[in-house]
C-alpha cells in the first residue's frame, strides 16, 4: 500500500467517525412527545401556557387532542395513546380511576370555575339575571348536551335546582360541547346560553349576565391525571407540577379559572394500575 493510499483511507475513516459522533448527540436530543387529551374549555388557556412549558422543557414536544370531556374519557378507556388527561370536570378522572385507568398518585385538582348565563353582544336577550328567566320569556336557550359534555351535565343540575327546567325545556338547543353553545349564542340562534366562565371570558361575541349559585350544581373542579396508556411518565409529572406553579395559576386566572387549594394525590407517578 502506498503512503498516499494509506493517507486517503485514514482520512476517510476519520471522516466517518466524526460524522457518527456529530450525529449521535442530535439523535439523543430528539424531543419526546407528551400527548394531552384536553377539554375544549381549556383550549384558550393551554394555547397561552404551553409555549411556556415547552420553552422550559426543550426535551418535550407537546401534542394536544381537544374534545368534549366525556368523549375523551371514553377514548382513553378504549386505549387511546394519551399521557395526560385534562377534562373540564374532575369527575371524569374519578370515573377512570374507579376502573384502574389512572396512574396511582397522579390525580390533582389545579383550578375551578363557575357556571354563567350568557347572551350575545350584538343581539342581547331581554334578561339581566337568572331570576328574570322565571318571568321573562325567551325563545331559545343553548346548553351543552348532558350526555356528551360536562358543561351540559352541570347546566342540567343548575336548571333542575333552580326549578327552571320545566318552564324552559321546550326552548333548549343542545350543543355537543361548550364551544358549540358559545357559537349558538354568538350567532343569535339562541338568546341565552349556559357555559363555564372559562368558556365565556375570552369570547368577545358574548357577555356574561349572571353567575349560577354554587349550591345549584356540582363544584366545577378542573382535574388532571396521568392515565394508563401514558408513555412519557416523567414529562407528564413535569407538566402537572407546571400547572400548579404561581406563574401559570396567574395565567389561568386571566382565562376565568379560580385557584383552588384542594389537591388530590401527588403529581409524581408511582405505579400503573393493571
């Protein structure tokens, strides 16, 4: 072998080794996906806070699936590849937990909100309060479908408690979820609607008329948990702790959430249930 041939092969080998070493850190640096199944009513808030989370956790790429809480729960029960569940009512998590489909110790309550009566800003209803509904006729009232959405379930509780259900039932228009209720009111297809405050505060097409009494419905608590199909356990725990930080609690308040002191369990996963 000539010196020139030897030198050529040596340089080629060095180039290959250098390329391999350069590629290795890049491969290890690929972010790991964190899949979140979230209720429609938390969409605006998540769009605000998720970029903050990703900037603090560059090793994680967040993917969010939005939908009605009950629909998402059923998908998780059927094995949908989800890490973290963010329903609009913590009872949805409790239902998963009773079936052993929540990672032990991961349940938390991170915020709350209230139930409100809304009307359109351009075509307002001739009512100013919930009490007016007993005497002032309305043609259409939009509520969530109690069979498909948590906000519909809570609205039904309120209407029954306030003895308004018999009087207004024939005027109900059902939306599949909170966003659909907002659209029905904003477009004038319903004079009033009943949604969570978190749904209404960011929508300039509607305004809040009144707030339902707390005792008229199940407390609206936003829960979070790591579910049985989770692959990114570490990232899931980091995200839950992130939701509870003072900085993020302040952002949530701007979107109609109330801070709650009650917590359930720990955000750090301990073990998966069968």
